[in-house]
C-alpha cells in the first residue's frame, strides 16, 4: 500500500482522520454512503478498494491465486499482499461482516421458501 511522501502535521492528520471517520459514521444508509463514495473516490480508487475486499473474501473461500487473478484481473503480488493482510483487524472485521450478511441472506431465502409472501 502506497503512502504519500508529503507528510501532514501528526496532530492535524489525527484530526482530519477522525473527522473523516465521523463523517462516514454519520451517513444514515447505503444510499448516502454511495453518494459520498462516488464523490470522494475516483473510479480507480473505488476499484482498488473493492478488488482488495473481493480478493480477501475469495482467499477466505479458498479460491486459488489463478482463479482470483483471472476473475478479478489482479496481479499475484496484489493477491500475496492481501493474503499477508487478511488476519489484520480491519480485514477480519470486513470479512466477518460479509459472512454475517451472506448467512442472513441464506436464511432469508430458506424462510421465504417455507413461508412465501402472500400475493
């Protein structure tokens, strides 16, 4: 992961980061979050972040490097980097959230098969 060569005063940096995090926290739903992300991140930045998350998810699902490389169009180096980060708190948190959502969606599907909505 690249770090900017232009260093900001550490106190100011902390304040800016806290404000950024609070701003994201204050967004009320996914619609607002999408508007925010679309305006604050360019297409390449969004693709980088989403691919990073997808690589981590697929590694956790035991997909091969070749499968990930071919499907997500990322390098082996990128996959190896994510592999080395997958046990960090941020990646673990994201993967836990994704797995919980996946589990919930499976149960919604099962329940809706047993009790279909009245037409």
